[in-house]
C-alpha cells in the first residue's frame, strides 16, 4: 500500500462487501474490540477535565467547573520552560532517531552475512525492552558522584572526581537525546529494514550496471522508497509532540530539582504539582490539553505533507 | 451514497459507544448518607442509658462477610498464614474475614489512588505518610466513609482512646473520616548516639543542651575534631546520620500542609521564628532562620558532619565510626540499635509538641464505597482495643513467629519462623503505624524496654506535648489550588539541594535561597499565606 502511486490509488475501484473477506474481519475483531474498550469507551471520562471530581458523587454528579482545571498549567511561571523542553526535546528526538535508524537500517541491509546482521539487529533492539527505571540505574552507575564510573576514572587519572553530574545542567540535554536514541532506534530500525527488504533487487542490479556506488544506491533508490514510511512516522510523531516521555525525564535524571530547567517537561511537572493534591480533574485536563494540541498538529502536518508529497500523507 | 450512509452510521455508533460509559458510571453505589456538612456536630452527647438497654447484635446473627484491608507495609513470606489466623479470630468475634493486602509504597502511589478514584470498594485502608494517602486531600475527594455514627455505635471503645479535642481535629467539613493510630502522636525528637565513642572521646552527653539539630552545630564540630584526633581511621564516615527534614528535626512549628512549609505558625513557647506571634502565618522558606539553616547544612556537609549523600550507605551505621543519628518517636533506646559493635543511648529534646497534621500522619479509614462499613468498624474497633489482635497483626502467630518464655515475656528466639536473623523472619511488623493502636501491643523487651517503658513513656509524652494554638484547624486549599500546585513544584525543585547541603559551596546558598523565594513569590505564595491567615482568623472567630 505504501508504495502505490497516488494515480494508481485514484484509479482503484472500491470493492463492495465480499464474503471471502469475512475471515479477515474476524481476524481484525479482537483488535477492534480492544480499541473500543481501551481507547474509545474511556473517552467518556474526559468529562472529568471539566469537573471538580468527587469519588463519592462519581462522574455524573460531580460539580461542573468549566475550564478551571486547565488554569494551573498556564498560571505557573514554568509554563514556558516545560512547553519549550517538551517540544524541543521531541523535535530533536524525531530528527536524531530518524537519522540514526535509517543509517542503521541501510548498514544492516548491506551486510552480506545474514547471521551477523540478525545478531546486530537483536542487539540494537534489546534496549527497547528495558524500562526507564532500569536505564536510570544503569545511568547512575556511570554518573554517581562517589561510585560512578566517570568519577572513578577521573580519580584514577589523578583528578578530584567529585562532580555531581546530577547538578550539571549542561550535560543533560545531549545525554537525554543519547539515552532516548539508544533505547528507541532499534525498534525504528526494524521498521525501515522491513521496507528496505521489500525493494526490488532489480533496481540495485540496474544501478550496479550503471556504476552507482553504495552511497548513490542508498541516495537514489533506498531513501526514496523510505519516503512514505518516514512521512507517516513523522506525522504520527507529531501527535505526541506535546507529551514528554515520563520514564525518561523523571527516572533518568533521578528527579533532581537542580536539573528541572533542562529536564522538566509537561508530564513531569503535572506529576510533581498534583502528587499532593491528587486532583483527578486537573490531571485529566492536562492530558486532554496534550491530546487536543497533538491532534491539531497531526492535521496541520498532514496537510503540509499533502501539499509537498500527496503520496506520503496519511489522509 | 451508500458509502456516505455507511460512514454516518459508523460515526453515530462511535458516538454512542463513547457516551454509554457515562451512564454506566452512574451505577448505584453504596453511597453513605452523610450528615449535613456543618462546622460542629450537635453538642448533646448520645443517650448512653438507652444504649445500655440495647443488647449488641449477637454475632451469630451477623451475616458472614469478607472485606479487603490494604496496608502500606512491604509483603513478608508468611502474610497468608497470618491472614488465615486473623480470619479465624475474626470469624469467631464478628463473623467476618479480611483479605489483607500488603503493598509497598511504590504500589500505593501508583495503584491505590487509581482504585479509589475509580470508585472501587477497597474496604479498610491505611492513610498517612506511610500509606501515601493524604487524609485531608482524600477526605475532601470523598474517598473515605464518614465515621461519626459508626464510631458511636460500633467503635465506642476506640473513640474512648482519644479525647474529644482530637476527634474534633479529625473532622473535615464536620465529618470524621479516619481513626488516628494511637502511637507517638507528637514530635519526640532525639539524638541517638554512640555511647562507646562518647566515652572514648570523654564527651559528657548529659550536659548537652539539645533543642533541635540547628542549635548543636558547635557541639558537633567539637566532637568531629575529637574524633579526627583520636580515631582518624573514621574520617571516611560522616559524623552523623542525615537530619535533613526542616520540621521536626530543625524547627518546632505548626504546619498546615502535608509536604511543604509554605504556611506555618510559631508554637508558643518555642517561637523558633523571630518576629511572628503564634497566630500569624508565615512562609518558612522566606525566613532568616531558614536561610541560616541552609547555610548551616552546607557548612556541616562540607565538614563531613553530615554526608553529601546517604544513598545505599546504610552499612555505615554498623561500623562504629559514626557518632550520632536523629531519632523521631523513640521513647526508649535499645542498647544495640545498630548491631553489637557499639552501644547506643539517647537524649530526647525537651521541645515536644504536636499539631493537627500529626494525627493525620497514620491511621485507618473505611472506603467510601465499602459494602460493609459497619463490619469494617467492628474490625477496626477490635484491632485498636484487643491486645491479642493488635499483637497478631504485628508479630504473627504464637509458637510460629514468637514464643512466651518462662518469665511470661515475648521473644523471637526459639520460634519456628522468626528464630533466626531479622532478614529471614517470616512475619514481623514492629510499630506498623497504619495498623492502629500501638500501646496495647505485646512486644519483646528489647523493643519496648523493661516493663514496657517505651509505650508508657509514649502515652506520657502524648499527654504532655505542647499543643499549638490552632489545634483542629484544617487548611482548605481549594481557593488556592493553582498557586499551591505551582508552589509545590517550586519547593520540590529547590528543597532537597538546600536541606541536604548539596550546593557547590556555601557562597551559593544565599543566591539559591533568593532564587527559590523569588520563584515562590512569582507563583503566588503570598496568596496562599493570605488565604491561610484569613481562614485561621475566621476559625478563631468561630470558637
């Protein structure tokens, strides 16, 4: 589907209901039921964003407070900082992860020894399955002031080695980008590798005959074929651009207050501000705000992509 | 056209699917009939003569029920065994069983709030700092069942444990939502010290004028110098364990919020903060005393009186190289608190006080949607008044987890499941504040002292503790929710690094404290203080 041209899609006739498709509908049924139960039914709970929710009164009888629950997100002096951090980190994550995962996919696809390629693919994939709590402990093993590897090496080479890395704001933006890439590129690489493996070998044979180098083959054959999946990945990533990965931004910096100016995102701020208040309405309002903004951005970006390359747009 | 109608039908179905849960969520629940929200309950006492004529409902006529009971205590191997024994006891007493859930604090934070918010019947639940459920917040959220009538009818013995003044403290909008645990219900702060080291360094601890951990800095510097001279091998260890909490280790103040000191009052006669009487609300973080406290902490960390970081350093306590630790709630000190390498003794501060928040720090409540609130209250009445039940909840089964020796005293040695090292015990929950009344528990002598002196002293301190002026006042944070959320975030940003003395140098303390307070001001701390003061003035006027 991803590689059909727009003109071909336009010519495709819509089929009427076909009895032979019934097994396919049944195969899709569990997923549809899952989506309905866990994605659509809970949407009714969004009403809590406009209520002063009371457990005893429940959703239907809790008093309506309008947009009051949304105020706390904008009334803090940190509103700009948390928004900036969230959006900028996500943009950098998208760009960096895209570049690295495509490069890895190209390299893996070029490996002649299949077993080695599979081993490397598995190795890249493994960090994806670690939780950020574990990643935070691993990072702490490097960064701990007294027992961390970095300070230990500094002391071994004659330095003082007492730097508290969890108080050094300057290292954390690149560090978080690195950790996010280390954990996430393996999964995306598999995605792009799947698309690359679907490219017809004839293109590469013809290119070789024309004297194209590996780089030229990648540039003129592989990357254009990845255009569609990259476009969809970016559009989908836009829906989460106002969401910070809580595990990454809370666990890895060990919730150090000194780092908040560079590690605090919308999700961590909400958690910290509402932990004491336990206000379900305010936390729902924050989630709704993030989802609505993400939805608007998906529409806008899809329209932009549609104008540039209609075949890459999602809808 | 056909496709258009198909799409419309699908969209209509989707909207119905999203709206239906709204009606499903209005299923009738066991919503308790709350008394009207008034400031005070009727003054007249219940007619006891009528009650004496009524016979309690025979337990045989009670229908058998099972309830859940959630405790913020880490699981142990024999939880199910003890649960079965508890059920045997409860079946005989009130024809009920309980499923006791032992949850670590991380589970409480993630699961319990979700369960409560979803309206689930969670039966009996602990609240307070150990249970990670704020009493005031959850009472206002409607998470708990109002206990006013239940206490009078099924919990009279429990109600008699505390004076009426304390029950007034537990009222939120006129309703009592929780039973405080009878334990150290006041702030008993102490220095626990290494008695062997004190003797070796010729330090007369009896002459130390200890009020709080701020006023003993010169004394600790003197001890550090002596330790360095006599035991240089101990220089790698800090002199003391951490004493980072502003209150109660360093300031005797009356507080109105759970985890920050944005609003507080002095306590007469201590008056730790100059320039304020005991009826004026202040923001502790903006005071000169707080600034000096931060500088003091920074100095003491730089000198190694306190460590920069105590994470994963618990083995330091057992080396004999440290001199002192902070104690909270100790009324008796066992001779070998940190192993056999050295003896431990204690000096208790003469600043003993309580406040309303203290009674919110540990207790039990009944879930708002509990199907059997009467039975839950009967069970809570038993655990707070029956020594056998209270002991079983903490120490398990006689013979299995402890034995009664020839002198009639409890001991663990010789028991089947708790005879070895503490780390291998099958069931052991000493103190266990979320369970209930501690003073009736039968415990080994090494925990409670000869003749149970620890518990007796605890009761004495409770009775003699200084009560602040606003005992019973609860700060309604609703008018300042946004400011409180913002300021709480700011407090969490700056608090730890300042109270742990983790800045780069003492020179940074002033700048950091200034930045901290500027940010608090920008996020509305003055409005929070003003609102609290207004509520206190109204509360004073109503009394």
